[in-house]
């Protein structure tokens, strides 16, 4: 079974490493007894499931969740059960990969319009007049 991120990208279960730790927050009497929080680890740098361009964008998007080894660590402890935290972490990883799968649109260089040039020059002359009027009065 695989984690489906986009119609073209699916991450194999063997590439995901999940560890369960004790969670802070909601849990009632079980909060000190059960390990319900999930730490999901995914090696984005060495993953055969991701195209190289997607992996590079994914590592940039991951931010502080990325380790120096290129491993993305997602922690989930919002829910009271292991299963829901596990599903939450997987959904967040899938959303991150789906976001990285969309290539950025390249910027097209445009020229300023004639009206915008005129506005800029008018603003500059108004600002210049304002500053010139603040100058030394000479009657001190």
C-alpha cells in the first residue's frame, strides 16, 4: 500500500518511518500511560518515489521540519488516539508533497505603462517640493 499524494506521485509505505511518543495536551487519564503522538519521518533526499525537482521543492517547503540529512519530520499529537494522529501526520505529508509537485509559474518581465511612469515622476516632484520647503529659512 502507498500514500497517494497526487495522481502521479505515491509514496511507498516502506519509505515512511513512524515512531510513537507520549503526547502533551488532551488525553485524559491516558496521557501519562499511552504513546499517542506520532513522529513521521520521510527521507525526501533519497526517495525513489519523488522526481528530483519535486524533492528539491519539497525540501525547501519543509523549512524547520527538515533535518540536515534531508529527512522531513512531521509530529502529530492533536488527537487522543494513535490512529487519528497517524492519519493526520500522513495527510500533512501528502499535502506538503502535493504542494511541492506544482511547479512555480515563471515570472514574465513587463514594461511599466506610460501612465505609471508619469505618476512616479509627479510623486517625485511633489516629494522634492515638500523637502525643498523644509529647508533653511535664512532668518535665524
